[in-house]
């Protein structure tokens, strides 16, 4: 497995030392490959107190019945009871030590994390959230996970990188642990990229990552308070011309999977490079606007999704990675799709089926007009200074909502008029959203023009905007 070398070396957190003793109230599980196998895993649980029955804290989607097997104690199996997977001791006995064997399955459940994500060289990511157990407590007991690599491999998890056993204790949400060959930790970023990726794309990511993280840190004025990890897997797609990408974040982590059709593999493909760059930059932005600061606002996903879209576009444009015309197309599409798909409803109601992309499109539109408005008062303002203000206002691991975001925008120079347009989009009513937004775009210098030069009143709007308010410094 190739590791991207990201700048000057920093101190490595290496788990070669003896782990601290487990807490008495915690469940411990030791994870390693079963002896002599590459696709089978051994799990050994120690419960803090004997229990007649325990259940897994996350659903197994039926795979615990087909791919998990209880070796000890004898007579125990994993039974599915509704949406829960339960282990029950034989009558008159209790559970204290459990030993299980799990066969690797590379299946993505709907709306859940994939348990095993393979790399082309045999390395693998393991999702630890699937390991949690509870005996029925209101709050599941802490889970201590001890991860042991095979000889010649290393484990990477939560900033630790070691050829020896690694201890991880985290939230029930879990994380991904990487089992593979020799990554290192450099410049505060651990990046493990699949070696099967086309070499031009691999080299592009290698150049992009250190510059991207440095830009986000410098331009927001806010370094991350944790050491992030990026895991990027790769594989073929059955459609020769397809570009299939997925990804997400967990605490301190960005996980991406890239699948390319055969026609996309031979040479450097500009469309692949552009789309992968945007995916990486978007998901990395969430480390700032979704983890360094977080929100729990119903219908507020436009803040972090639209913010991440704006972070990615502006950063990649400033780094020279995206062509200017591509940035114009993306911003014009955001304006067009936001105005057509809101259908008069408030943006905050876009969680309903078929409308979630409004958070991305309208969120990018909001970010663009906020930046342009701030720049009229402060010529050096941009989306990063707006979010940098918010991050300083709420502090590390702080919580934000729409009111605190608007306050940060106002502090950085966003005008009351622009803030009123933003609030109107978010809260409604939006029966005249098109005229309101187009008027604001004109006042800010975006010069929106109907795509064919005709009125868009009787069809879905298509607008092309000028980029000067967004890209100029």
C-alpha cells in the first residue's frame, strides 16, 4: 500500500509501547487475522461482568448470520431478533468470554458503513463500529479495541501507525482501521492510497493533498486540533466509461472509494482528475465545518454541505487545479438547480426524498453571495475568512447554528440586504425566490444571464453567471 508523503515529518504516535490496562467497566475485543488466512478474522471479547445475553449495538443487515460464527462458548449463535443481532447463553449459564470468526464481506449496506473495504493489494479497512456490544444498558459500555496486524503489515487507526498491537477507544460511531503495509505519519496527515489507482491520478492526489490541507489551515486561520487520516481505495467499475465515487467522514477521518471503468484507466483523464479532486476537497472540508465545529440543526445541512462545496471550488481554483470555465459551470448550475428545485419551499425543508441535493446547490449559492457581499466591504474576504470567523467564535469542537453562522457572516462584512436574501431562501416563503436571488446576484456583480438569452419564466431556469465576484481577490 502506497502512502502519500506529505511534507516534513512530525512526531509519530506509535503503539509499540505496552497498552494501558483496560477499564474494568469496558468491553474489550481483540481483532486480528485468523491464523494462516487473509480473508478470515478472529474476534475475542471479554465482558466486564457475566451476562446471559448481549446484543450488537449496530445492525448487521443479515451478514452476521451468514459471515460471522461463534466458536466459543459452544452452543451460542448470533440470532436476529427484529433489527438486532443477539447472542444468548445456554440455559443456566452466562457469557463472559466470546470468540468469533468472521469472513470478509465487501458489501455496502444501504445508509450504513461498509464493514470491510478492500484495497487492490490485499490491504483492507475494517469499520470498528460493527464490533460494539451491550447487555441492555441505557448507555452501551465503553469498547476497547485491540488491533493486531499480520507480520509485515501495520495498523493505522486514529493517528496511530504501528507494526504491533494498537489500542483504540472511541465513540460508538466507530472508525476505520487500516491493515496493510508500512504507512507513516507526516505533516499531520496520514494518507493511505490504493496502489492500483492509475499512476497519473495517484500522483495528482499526492501533489494535491498537502497543498489542500495547508490552504484550508492558512485561509481559515484555524488548524485542526486532531491528526486527520485519509483512506482512498480503488477498484474497477463494470461500465467501461463510468466514474463511480463515494465517500464520507468519521471523527478525524475521510474515507473515499473510487471505481473507474476500463475506458478511464489507460491515460490521465481530465474528467476523472477533476471529479476526484472535488470529492477529496469537499470531504476534507468537512473536517473543519463538520468536526472541528459541528451543528445539530434540523434542516441545516445546507451550512456544511454548501460550505464544503464552496471550500472545494475556491481552493481548487486558487491552487490552479480546476479550469475557470469548470468553476463557472458549477456555480451556474448551483444557481439554476437551486431556483428550479426549491419549488417555493424553504430550503430547510429539503430533507424530504428527492430534495436533499438542494442543500448542496442552494448552500453553494448562499456561500457565493455571502463571499461576494463580504468582499464589497473587505476586499480580501472569502469563504474561508467567513468560516474562520465562525470557527474562532465557537471554539474547537464548538457547536454552531444558523444564527451563529449569520453573525459570523455579518462580522466579516456580509450586508444586511444579502443576509435577508439568505434567510428568505432558508426559511421561506420562496414563491418569488427567483426574482429575489437574481436581483441580489446582479447587485453583487454576478450578471446572471438566461442560458439561451430568453426568458426562463415558462421553463426550468438555466442561468449563467459571471465569476468575478467569486474568483477575484
